[in-house]
C-alpha cells in the first residue's frame, strides 16, 4: 500500500477542449512520481455546471481510470465553490489545486512534493513572475489589486499568486473548516497561516479554449476579496465624512465672514449645484460601501450551501 496519496483537485467549467491534454500531461507526471517513490494519486474533477461536453468526458475518464472521481454541480456555482468542494471531498494526505488549462504546469509537482517532504513547509504555492501573453491593461489592474489588498489587509496575498499549490492535510482541514459562503481562496490560503514556500515560474498560456474570466468578472472578484479581508473601505467612508464635514464648516465660516464684513454677496447657483452634486456623490459612494458589506452579511446569514452536487461517481462524497 502506498504511504502518501496526493489528491489533484481540478475545477472545470466548459473545459472540453483542454481536459484530454490535461489528463495526458498529468498522468505522465503522476506515473513518473509514483515510480520514483511510495506515492499514489487521486484525481478529483469538479464540474462547475458546464454546458459543453465536460461532464461526458469526465464520465469516460472515470471508467478508464479508477483513480479518477468527479463531482458535477447542479448549476454554475463558481470556481471558489469548486475549489471548496474538491478540498472537502478529497481523501489524500496531500492535496493540490490545479486548473485544467495547463496554465498550472504539472511538471512543477515533483519539486513541490520534494519541498514538502523536507518537513520545513506545510504548503508549496506557485506565483507567476511574468504575465506574458496577457493584455497590458489587465496586467496593470492585476498588479494594482495586489498592491492595494496588501496595503489595506492583514492577509498576505503575493503578487502573481496562483490557486495552484500543494498542501498537507492539516492545512486542507483548516481551509475546509472555514465554511463561509463568500469565498476568496487566495485570501483564505494566507489567512489560515502555515509555513508556505513560494515557487516562481514563467507564465504559461492556455493549451486550448478561451479563458472564462472576463475583465468584469475579475473586477467583481477583486471587490469580493477586498470586502472579505479588509474593513478599510468602511474606514475610508468614515474619514471622508469627517473631512467633508470639516470642509463644509470652514466654508460656512468663510461665507458668513465674507458677507458680514466685506458685504460680498454669496456666489450664484452653479457653484451651489456643483457642491450639491459632489456631496451627493460622496454620500452614494459611502452608502455603496456599506451596501457591499451588508450584502455579504445578508448572504452569510442565509446559510445556503456553497454548492449542490447533481452527479458523482463511486464514493466521491464523504
């Protein structure tokens, strides 16, 4: 019987074009690692409500290889839910999260496993040192997000960090214990702590298909991360209110003194209209910040399941 089992968790959403490539590359790496040591693998694919032939391919893979299991959601719940489902249902004493598009190179796994075997680390995570092939505007906003989140949050989120990481079972259990509905895995990985080794690598483009992450989806995801791991926006709203109140008081004093002492009339309606619009905009902005936190709290209190499984094979569910 093998001593160690590595669970490879693969979130999938409309990845019919990439799954065959991923399986071939992953099996090559897994067979090589198994032959070199007392090691076995479990492949847990999580179909996140795909509308193409992803599920059909997973059914076929599972019949061909007993190490392959799959979970298929009743609808699209998002990658965060898929990651959580995989971590919650994997059985290995090591677990790795990987994308099916081969942007997370399986060839890095032997080095990641070796580093964990040394006993110095509980997790080996990957980070991209370049964004070759990515649109410049997207790269700019991505780097800006990492700088911002690290300034306003106590959670360490490394620039270029990927979800691709290999973890020991205690860290996996700690992440699964965080059953929050609004999930931001990059922040959760950092929040739970544990000793993490960062493994840099050059950016790899998708082997096939198109990315499911549009600019708008990434923007909403970044807002979710900020709200989940920082209360700084609330503090900003409070400070803005104090500053504007002070500025309004100063302006009132200035207008009163100017009118009573110098007899100058108060300015006309254009300046007043601009001030009203400015103050209204600030109020709406601050209300929007409060609304974001209130909305997240509202969703958490509903205690809805993070995902719903419509189909699985073997004993994929605990």
